[in-house]
């Protein structure tokens, strides 16, 4: 186990660099820079799949017992992990309860205190005989974070990198240069997030693994949302995982870097840290805030699954296929998310829509039942009926985001969207326009410039703001320093006051159909990144999620309005004591100027 994960707490960061690099790529591409280096050939990738008989595990037995005790109508259950303690404790519970397999798929795993404890628990699970598979996007595995890759050399743990980048891992500057000279590869990332135990209980949502995603970073934390799923729907999540794991775009860590190289990198990082401490007047011992945040993580207990508010409901999985990311030398693969299910697999919609004889769970809403025919697990195909049957072909979707746009077309009364990075393309704007013309109330919560960790993405959103307001879309922008928002959306508390950054990805249709996943409503998620989402048809889940989000809209977000058809006005949150603003609130004038200068340089699809 890498010492970096045991002894160090590296600052967590997000992919703000990728979005800024999208802007820089406009300049670099004009010089015709080509990628340097190449990936290894003839790589050995042993094929493996999710546990075939999950019902025979302790977690499988727990699901059966809970289903019987609740006299549930539907075979799968869901509970929202709306706070950092619940999200962290939920993952600990899955590691503790797993007997056979643990499958993790993430865009980023940071080498810090929060990840360190989780990864040590994974090593302990592997030592007791659990097979652990970790699939990680390669964008962040550089510098200190590269030490996470040492898990790939732990017995009973397999680790693969998806769509790896060429270039050095011990130099952030070198990685940036190699990224900028291979923009096509760098722009296409595996953004999926899954945490699955014994193929019977799993977590999906927006969180990566790191301090900032569990409300433990001292300077800034992401407000995020996960959902834990139990039952047969998890098999569809696992089918998606397997399709990525066994794909030729996934490279075993050992084919890309040696354990000895990682050890040398760790020694060099430790030497740099010692030199920095010696050159600083600050003491080497952690300060009280750091010590408190470490204690918070160490004191966190696994979630008691019996105490969670489970809701049994019909659901489907929307998942992009790995072929959405082109191989080296290829262009984007059209229609990459429309592949067929693996031979012999059951239809997820059929399983979820077939009721058990007895039930105490409320039925699916009459306007939004899931129609059995037409769903292919692991694809972006879904079938939703609203008052009348809809042919499956009518709802064929090539990507997860396309599937969500199809959902919007079926809204009757209300669309509530949370998307931290919100850069709508023409088809998205058309979907919003059609919805408002039908009388649907459309509300979008996104980051303000002050709360956005990716300012370039905000520049892309800002250029569409007046058009969206003119068509009737209600826009809300999150405040950057907002304990109220953390309380309303995450119910967590970190190590003192810190910058709050929205990271949840949620869509609620008519209060009854809820989509939670890794996707943003932007062209990056639609065109470049692979994504995954759970669609849950439940008024109960919809009510809880809606209440939390609406509290955030009124208490913790600026409402943006269009005055006289040309001027923007930011209405202050209720009870905040703040004044309305006529410019981007809570940011300096130089930052506003910088965005106005750099924003037009990059097209929307690169942001």
C-alpha cells in the first residue's frame, strides 16, 4: 500500500485544467501540434465479469430479506446519499459487507486522507479474499495522485486505466504539455462513477474520491449527490462496468508503469515535501483544522443499511458505451451508445416493471411508468410512457445526455435541473424552448462564476444566459460561500468555512422521474465524455430531491433575471441580507474582464 495514501493529505482538485486547456487548444491546434509518444501494443487484458450469483452473498440475502419485510412491489430499492457522511459511510458499508467482489469505476481518485482510508479498506477486503477491480480514467494520475496506481500491484486487486495519456507521470508540467499536444485524446474522458459490491448493491452519482468530495477540504468542497441502489438493477450497472473493463481502451497499470518507478516517484515527492517544510516557517505537524478533518474521516462509521430510507421503485440505467471514446487514429464513433445487450441478459425494464404479488410501496406514477419493451441494458435506450404508449424507436438515444433530452420532451408541468457545468448546445436549447412553449416550468441550478471551479465553463454558459432567460428558463446560480446550501443539499459539515462548489447532477421530471448520475448538461458530456445515470420512477424519491433543491434555490442561490430584455440582474437569496447585483456577484472586476476576454476563444464543445 503506498505510503502517500497513509501519511499524506494531498490537496484535492478537479478537472478545471481540462476546461482551460480546451481554450488553449484553440491556439495550439492552429500550430498543428501532434501527439508525442504512443501507448503499448499487444497488451494482455484478462477478461473478467461481475459476480454471476450475487444472491448467494450476505448482501444478496440482505436484499431478499428487506424486500420480503417491506412487501415490496418492485425488486430494486434506492436511497439518496445526500450528504458527505452518508456518501462516505455508504462506501465503507459496501466494502465491509462485500464477500466476493468490489468494482470501482471513477474519473478521479485523489491521494489524500479521504481516499486513503477507503483504499486501505479495499486492501483489507482483498486480503480477506474479495476480488477488487478498479477502473480509473487517466487524466489525474500524475504527481502525488499517481501513487494511487500502486494498488494495481496489490494481490487480489486489479487496476486498469481507461484511455491513458502518454507522457511523464512524475511531472505535472510534462503531463500538461503531452495533453496539449494530444487534444483529441485528452478531450475524451471516462467520466463514469460506480462503486459496486457483490453485484447486488452499488452507488452511482457525481462524486469522485477525494477530500473535496466528502466535505473535508479546508479551502473548497463540492456539493454532490449519490444514490445507492440494491437489487437486480445493479446488474445493469455491472454490465456497463464490464463493458469498459474488458474494452481495449482499458490498460492494466503494469503495462504503463512499473512499481519501482512509482516508488521512485514517491521518494522524490517526499523529498520535495521535506524541503518545502524546511524552507517554511510553518511547523511540520498538522494544524488543528487538518487534525480535526483527519479525525472526522477516521471516526466515520459504515452506514447501517437497515436504517437507510429505502424506496422500492422501477428504474433503468442509461450508460454510454466505451466506444464513444475513439481509439487512437479514429474520429468520434457515431451512435456509440446504442449497442445491444450482452447475450443471455435479462431486460432491465421488464424486471423492474414486473410487480411482486404483495406490496406496501406506492405504485409508479400513472403518467410515468416504464414500458418493458425497448430497453437495452448498458445503452442509452429507454422507453417512457406518458398517457399513451410510445414506440421504443421514438426514444432511441445515442448518449446519456441525448436520453435526458428525450425525457425533457415528455415533461408536462415541471423540469428541475441541477448541472454544475451548464453549456447547452442547440438541441438542448430547442428542448428547453419546446418545454416552456408547452407551459412547462423549467428551472436550472448551476454554478455562479464565484463558485465555479472551471471558469471557462462558466464563460460558455454565460454566452447563452440571455437567450435562455428570454425563452422562459429560470436560472439560478449558486453562491460560493454558502453554509445554507451545504445544509440543504448535502446535510454535511466540513472542517470549517470553505468555498462551496456545486457538483451534483440531477434532473427531475414532473416530480416523479429522477435522473442521478455523472453527466452534466453540456456538450462535453454529450460529445466527449462517457457518462452513466440511474433513472428512478418514484414520487417519493422525487419529492425528497425536489424539496432539498428548492430549499437551495431560495436560500442559497442567486436568481438571474433579464431586465428590459437586455440587462441581467442577480436577485439575492431570501434572508441573505445581500443586495441584488448587476454584475457577476462575489468576483473581482479583473476576473470578469478575463472571462470576457478568453471566453470567446474556445467553442462550446471544448468547455
